[in-house]
C-alpha cells in the first residue's frame, strides 16, 4: 500500500492557503449534480453535511440515533480551544500549533496541526454567528478559561455543556438545509458496508433500524464522520451506541487504520460500582484545580477517609510531581492512579479508586466558592453515587475517553480508498499519541466546516466519475454479504448474550491494552480475543428477527466488529516498542517511571492494512517529519 | 409531514389558525370578563348599604337602554369568544393525545388549572340560571323589576339556591385564580420577579372575591340582611 | 431490593400494545434505572423472551435519547433528572412501577417504550436556526452580547429535546420545547433578523405535527430534566403575537420568501 500524505511543500504558515488555491473547483451550477453521502451527524458530520448542502451539493446524511442532535459530541463538557488571543496573554496560531504537537507527544503531522490551529479562529466566529451562547464577560465580550494545564486562556465554553451547544449549532444549520431540500436526513439508519466500484468509494449499504430494511445508496463521494471506538473497552465515557462499525467495515474494504492503539484515558471519572455497570461518567478535569488527590499510605487500609490522619495519607501526585502537582496531564495522572491501585492502596469497595478531596479548598475558600465553581459536578456525583462530596472526598478512577487513532487520511482528509473521506474522531490526523483538553471539538468542526468543503470539491473536480446508481452489480454483491452476516448472527441462537461478550472483551482490553501495556500481556490478549471471537460466532444468542426494531441485533453487529478491532489495537500496541502519549509500554520507561519515546525507530504513523479474515494485518509506515517543533522529552517534575 | 407544506410565514392565515393567537384571544376576553366580575361584585356589595343604595344604583344602570344593551351585547360577545376559543383548543388538545396513560401523576399543576374545562362550563350554566333568577326573573318566586334589594334577599332565602350559588362562586373564583396568572403568560408576559407576585395576587383575588360573593347569600340566609318591609 | 414492573409492550407502530408484568430481582441501589432494565433484559433473553426496547445512548443525561413514564411521571420521581441518571436508591423494596412510553399523536410508538420524535426535528427545521453561511461570520467579538442575555439564552438552550415536556403535558403540547428554542435564539443579537419568521413558522409547524395547545398549567416545567422554566413559553407567545400582529393582512401583498 502506498501512503501519499499529500502534505503541501513550502512554509507551514502559507501551506493551507496555497493548497486551497491549488485545488480544483466545481462549477456552482454543477454542484447539485453531485451526490454526497455523510455518515454521522456529530460535530464533524453535522457541520460537513450542513456546509456541503449550503454549497449546493446533493447531500444524504445518516445517523443511527433518532435525531442528528443525539450524536455523542453532545456530551463534551469543557470547551473548545481557539487561538484568538482575546485575553492578550501571548496566544497565537503558532502557539496553539506548538502546544498540540507537543501535547500529542510528536506523533502527529505538523501541517495538519497547523491548519487546525488556523481554523480554530474561524470556528469561534462561525459558532457565535449561529447563536451558540458562549459564556460572556460583563462587558459583553467572549469569556475564556485556561484548560488542561495550558498556560494561556484560550478555551471558549458554554457552561459545562460546550459540546452540546456547538452540536446544536451544527444541528440547526443541518436542519435548515433539510428544510431547504439540499440535505436529506436518514435517522435510525446504520451504515453496514461500503460499496466500491472501480477502486472508488461509490456508496453505502444501510439498515433501517425500525423496519430492518437493507438499503443501497449511491454517491460520488462518501464521508465518514462516525466518531471514535472507545467502546471496544465496554466501559468508557462514550455513549452506549458509539461504535466502530462504519470505519471498521471501510477498513475491511481497503481503508488503512492508523495508530489504533492510541487511546486516551481520562483521570477524573466516577469509579465502577458493580458488575451491572453499563458506562462510566466523566467529570470535568477542572476539578483537579481545587481537589487534592490521595490514597492511604498503607495498603488495605479500610478506614473511612475522615479517620485517616494527615500523616497516613499519600498525596502521590504532589509528591511525585512537585511543580505540576495535581495538574499533571491526563495520561500521567491516570497512570499514577493505576500504579497506587496496583499496589493495593486503592479506595472504595472495589479498590479501584483514589480520593479527590476538597476539604482543604473548602476550608480555605469556603463552601460557597466551591459550590459556585463545581456545584453542578458535585450534584452529578451525588446523583450517581449517593455520596456528598462536600463532606467526604470524591472517589475517582481513570476511564477510556477518546481514541486518537482512526482511519488513515491524507492532508485532504481522504482515506486510502479514493472518494472516501474521514472526519473528526474517526480519523487519526491531528492529535498524535495524546489529545489536549478542549481540542476534540475544535478538530471535528475544523474538518467539517473548513476543510472538507474545499477538499471534496477538489476530488470531484479532478476525477472523472462515471455515472453510478444502485443497480450496479457491486451494490447487489455487497448487499448479499451484509444480509448473510445478519442471517448468520441470527441463526446461532447460542447460550450467551451479546453484552456478556462485550464485557469480556472490554476486560481483556482494559487489563492488557489500557493504561499500561507490555509484550507479554498483549500477546496473551491477542490469543484471548481470537478465542473469544471464535466462541462468539458459535455461541452468541441474538433474539428476534432482522425484520424490525431489534436492539440486540444492532449491538451484535457492533460487538462483532469490536472483537476484530480489539485484536488490531493489541497488535499495534505490540509493534510500537516505545511509550508515547496515551500508549505506555511498561518495558519502555525511565527509571522514575516516566514514558520513554523512541524517535529513532518509531517516529511514524502506523497505517494498518486489512489482511483478510484469517490473515495478519500488514503494517505500513508514514514517516513523520518535525521541521518546526523539535521533539523533546515531556517533563512535569 | 414535510415542512414544504408550510404556508409562507407571513400569510394572514397564521393570525387566526395559530394556537397562540387563539389562546391570546381567550386571555384578552378573560381579562375583560374579569373586569366585569369586579364591577359586578362591587355594585352588588351595595346591598349592605341598604335598599336605597342598591336600588338607585340598579335604576341608574338601566336608565339608558343603549348603554345597557350595548354592554350586554359586549359581554355576550366576550363570553362567546372565550367559549369559542376554548372549544377550538379543546378539540386540538383531545386530538393530541388519543391514548391516555395507564397511570398519570400531576407534579406541578394546581387543581384550579386542571379543572378549567369543568369550572368553565359550570359557570356558563350558572350564568344562564343567574340571569333567569335575578335579571329576567322567570326563575324567581317573588321577582320585582325595580326592587333589586328584595330580589336578592328573598332569592337567597331559599337554602338550595344559596347553596348552588356558593358552589358556582367557588368554581368562578378558582377559575379566576388560574385565569389571572395564565392570561399574563398567554399574552407573553413572564418575569422572574413579577410573575410570582402575580400568582400570589391571583390566589388572593380568588379568595377575596369568593368572600365577597359568598357574603350576600350568607347574610340573606342568616337574617343579617332584613327584608325591605321589615326595615320600614 | 425486588421490584414489580408493569411495562408497555408493543411489537411495532401498527400492532396493539398491552401492559405486561415482570419481576426485577436483586436490584442494587447503586444501579441506574436503565441498568436495572439491562439486567431484566438479560434475564428475558435467557428465558427466550423478547427484551424490552427502550431508547438510550449517552446515559449521562445530555443526549436526550432516553425517557419514558415511571408511575405517571416523565423520567421518574427525581426532579431535574433524566431516567438514565435516576438511581435505584430512590425506590423502595417491593415497589410496583408502571413504565409507559411518551404518549402523543405526534410521537407514535415504534416499539415498547420507543417513540418517534421526528416531529421535534421538523419544528427546528421550520425555523429553529440562524442562517449563516459557513465562513461568512464576522469576528466573534464584533457584536457584544450582554452577559444577562447570554445567560438567559443558555438557560433556554440547555434543552436536550427528550420530549418529556410533551409527555407530561395533559394536552401533549410542545410549547416548552419550541419556546426554549425561540427564546435561545431570540435573546441573542445574532437571532434578531429571523426572529419573527422563526416565531411564526415554528408555531405553525407545531399545529401541523398535531401537538396540543398550551394551557399554562406548568407540568412541563416540572418534568423538564434541564429545569427549563415556562417563562420560555411566555417569550414564545410574545414573539409570536408580535410577529402575527405585524404581518396581519400581509396576504394580499404576497408575502413569502
């Protein structure tokens, strides 16, 4: 497989301008003759569908939820970064670019990141104009806060619901295009396969989740914006429906999957309370600004926290990282929590948790000040756990939150399948091995509003696309494969439920491909996943039929794909003999237990090619070049 | 249903087909009727000032037939519009939920607000009886065209007439207690500081008006209001 | 704890439905309501029965997917809480719970507790947006927005579109949903140009979708998991009446777009 990243040459500051000028344009009158499919309606998909519809393309947009407004972008709390420098505190496009490349531990493409930082500025303008109610200062100007350890205040926010408000902005723009007739929305419709004709992506096969109807949709280009695959771990902060099916099936049709092992773990989540647990809830990491993290000094200390005296507590982040203390980056904080729990010093019934204590802050600032800052988070914690964080410390534990890996795309966001573009969390492009806080929303909207409208036009104008409709034999052939898979799943009628397999897979992944990884565990995990997958196809019980609304069947297809993706993630983690960002290989750490990168051998993006049902995947490497930000070891001591 | 079926946004059609305009008409007519009830109550309370006062007041009201009939026609129109919009909205609302819940709890609404559709028709029926009783006189045992005072006193000395009147007034006042606060909302006024005050005021109005209306039959029944000839 | 559930079961939109009884055994008080249903469903599958269909996605109270009636209250007994965030510690051992789908002509039942809320999308499509071409926006700070306006706007914009207001309303009105969107955009300077068109078209769409009419009784406000106040309905009434008055008799002049 040849990877052509199509990175422009020349100085990085002018690269995107030059690239846009070099792109071919589609005549305004011809745009409506092109059919474009957008799968996913979150920040990336929603903004892309709205913008392309507005340009005049014939757009079909698909989502599995009952409304495009439900996409999981809605759950993002913290904010969105932009290099506006409204605070006059020294921010700039270059600084945001620099921070993102460094934060990503030097495993992202510089040119992509620079474009992201440039677009960040336009995103805020666009969203304000749409009526997104960003927080304001008394003078009426936009308010900012600093976020995730950044040294400038560049994060824009709408209370604790920034993702919701940005998504509603995109959703409303999308509905306006639906009303205008340029976008046709297909809700409760799941993409089950990609149709390729003459080497180009020309359509998709979908299932209507209400009637069970398998349908074909032809197009001149297909855009996937279907989000991340964190649910491979079963327990994550993702929505229950978030899945990898669209990108995984596209991968099996020829799209390379890049850096699948780069997953992000968020340190401040509410711990698991029992086997029935269905998902994990994230609390904004701003809590670490005033909360102190600790565990008992001695293992197995079952006293209630109030009975443990100060000198028998270990404030381990403050001890290990005196200068950053409780505010070390997400990956460092998460690994440290795992380390103390592994030592048997974890708290709570399961022993998988650490205290986040506000007693000192309440003493210092008063209960009112804390309530003003974190009232809604404390309320949420109380609602879920039944405990009062004003009088006893919160218990927190890390959880899977975001996946930096995804389908490989070039600078124009096109995958290795011509005509198929991938946007947002579904691609791998901008965050390298670790994503900075408040950058996910930025990337989704940058891709959807400000990149794809240009690059899609360039593809359509520079390729001669023959007329294709759903009567092409390729549609019939792919439909048959989809139908066969569904029929096979329904016919097993074995003994175990779909979610029991999902839980088991999640546990294998979390234990071996989670916060800490090693060759031995990964090798074992690959075998376990293969065995589990084999059992799945012989013993899973999918009740009901394929001819109506069947949530078990929907889930069965998604879990089947996770069972394949999980293996690839382990293979990727096993092949990357270094620690970087969210990928921590226990064999590769400094004496103090910090991550050790190996730039000489692993300064590349790993783009995996599907090898076939029982064949091993093929690793292709896209070397990464750092001309502007020079790789250095991160230190938070 | 497609949005393409929508009429252009600024067609006059939307002015009358809109549920919000209908509700506003209901609110505006309600407000006018509320004013009438106030004047009516104040006028009738003159019964406590003695027969001359109220009989002179009644004679004055009837002295110019143009004004009298104009007012009556106006009131009839108001009541008509109030009822017409109610029926229209009830039709829309019954169509909106054809299948009832097996179990339904009320979390916030007041009994007064939920029973508007019951209190309304009862009050309407009462008005008809009330007119036959004390305006036309055909439902009154000893009706006099000029002696309003005696009409009231003798009319209310029949215990079941007073009882029915009290029930009707209780319903009218609950109707008003929701209506007063509701009309502001329907006409687009809701203010974090003033609206709670309006609600309190509306409840107070309900109670005060009920006390006012109830005082007349109770006084007649208890003998506090002597018949005209006993005073002579 | 053990609970008895009475759940509305309906195979599809055309089929008749009925209440059926199920036992939920060994329910932990730390479970969310939906996790309790997950466990019941695993049990049903083990018994070769069809699991109960209910809608859910984020399970953290923001996506608006979930929602059904619990003992006649939308999203169950805890105020300001979606059913996915409702935990079982609020129930007592041995309690009987009635679970029913949202009921409204505008929300046809698709299966069990799942309803079609597409009508809410069409209300937004009728005018719940600010038209702004991608890339054409002025600088974010070009128009200042008073903090008070931004705060009211955000209060309204917090709506998650779950449909609880419709379900709780005795008239199945979508006034709080529509009022929230009209208030969100109408209080910001960016939403002024289309303010009157928005208030006319969105309200007209309400009727086309067969939602009922608001009678100001406030059940919606109590059911709203985001505690959006009915003040937003008054704002809608204001905008709509003003717009209707301003455009009265515009028929002859051939209004339209």
